[in-house]
């Protein structure tokens, strides 16, 4: 038996799509294979071949992630799939290592993935480093305390992606986590919905002020629930909600609350979102802090070089990072931040801190403070006064949040 780990080629697509589809209980239809050929370059995916048969795969979508007004190459990992008969044999682990090497070589110093299996990916250096607020409520139970200025809603579709992009880019400027979305991503990854039943457009509405300015949009779909009476109840799932003003924020929520047949509305928002403070009875909203993606630093030197420094005075510290899966990150680094820039370089100096690649990710994104990490044993502190320098170097305007699924 021979095993090979390599980049996927065009002739492998007919094998790849069934493995990916069946791993997530989908159907490998001819339409799905054709869509893959049209939208996804083969070299985004690495795969394991056993005696020539494709048995596992890891895809990395090249994206760009925003932080503090800067931009960083980002490897969005997903799907990760393995044929049921070849699981627990180490194929996925080998492919994740290969994917990390390719991210380093392709200028993607940060990586992220969505998963319910934290323990698996934590073994390879990914760690929860983003969060979000999740709201679930019956629209009949919710009343806003006040209404915004008058505006109107205009429907939009895949052809209106540039209109939505202008709103999104104005909102995302200094935020921490949103992607730079291109046309293909807007049309096929945001506006268009894809599941085992096929592909369909979402409901999209733009909120326009009385002065004619586009100030927000919402993207959602309805899903029929189990019938309980004469009328089948619906669930409204919101995929993207962006507002540039308080009027647009309230206007978009007022629109969602008109869905009288909905048993509930489910929406995820940034961690700092204040929705419950704007309604008459906040206890009518089930609000939870939800997990965001797992993040990994694929290349420490390049990741730091892309990180905009928002502090005033220059700061520096040294840290020893343990990283078995990406050994090029292993070692002691001196991090310096000044004049809007951050840089990291190898050093022989004694480390102020000792940490793993797992701990570095939430510190880097601003998801966790250094003193918090130290207080629970995730960060070994050798020089206490350096904590302030690390906190300042890794400061962010906004907590990390990404509203894209991948």
C-alpha cells in the first residue's frame, strides 16, 4: 500500500467532490462537481491518496483579513474531509501540516477554521481566538424602545454585490477580523446559499436613508420548522447584518421583526453589539457568547509585520514560542512596536514570556489579554513588567469578529 500527500490536480476533482460531500452527509451531484471546477482552483486543496485513491482532503481558501486598518494574508481552511474508512489513520494531520507549509510559502501568515472539534485542531496549533454574540428570539416578543429616522428598504441580489461591498467596506475599515471580499466571494459565498438541497439566493435588503444614502443591509433566509398546527412555523437565519448608522441598525431590525410566521430569529453579531439594551424586555432575547473561528499563526515574522500598531510610545518584549507543527515558528522572538508598525525577529536574549502557538493566537487577535492568559497558566511570565508592553503591542480597536463562513 502506497500513500501520497500532494496538491490536487484537475483530474482529481471527480474523486475529491464525493469525499467532501459524503463527509458532511451531502450528495456528490454532477452539478456540484461542475461548480467546483468553475469556482475552486484545484491547487487550493491538498489530499491524501492511498494506492491512487483520494481518501482525505484539506482546502485552504486564500483570503485577506483586516485588523486595525491593516491587512494580512489569511488561509481560510475548510472543508477538511476524510473518507469514513480511512479515519484515525493520521491522514488529516499530515495534510494540515502540508497546508501550513503552503500557507507560509504563499504569504498567508494567519489561518482560521470553523469546527465543532476543538481538540483535534488544537493539537495542530489552532485555538479559539474570535467571538460573537448570538441572539435567538420570537419576533412577536420584541419591541424596540425607539424608532430611527425614516428610511426605506430596497431588495438586492447577486448582481448588486458592489452596492453591498461599498457598505461592508465602510463598516469594516478599522475592524478586526472581516475579510476583503471579492466578486466571487460576494456572489457565491455571501449572497448565494448552498446546502444539500442545492443552491438558492438569500433574501437581501438594503436600508436607504431619506437622503438616498445606502447605510446598511441584511442577508437572511427562512427555514420551515416541524409543523405544530395549521401553519408551518418558520425560522429566520440571518447571515450578515451591517449598519453604518443607528437609524439603519434600528430600521433593519424593524424589518426582521415583521416576520410574523417566524417561530424565532437567529442572528450573530459582533461581541460588543448592544441589541438587548435597545429593546423593552431584554429577557425576551436568548443571548449567548458564541464561539468564533479557531485561529493560528502560520508565520510569526510575517504576521507581526502586517499588524498595525495603534499605541503611542514604542514598546518591546521577548517571547519563546513552542510550535511542533510549524517548527519554523519555534524559538525566541523579539517583538517591537512603534510608529504604527510591528515587527518580530529572532533573538538569543532571555524570553520575557514562554507560550505555545495555541496561546499566541488569541493574544495576537486581541481575544485574550496577556494578564488573563498569565493568570490561568497559559502564559509563563519571566519578567512581570513586560506584560504592559505585550498588552500595548497587541491592542486592537475592536474585539475580533468575522462574519464570513468558510
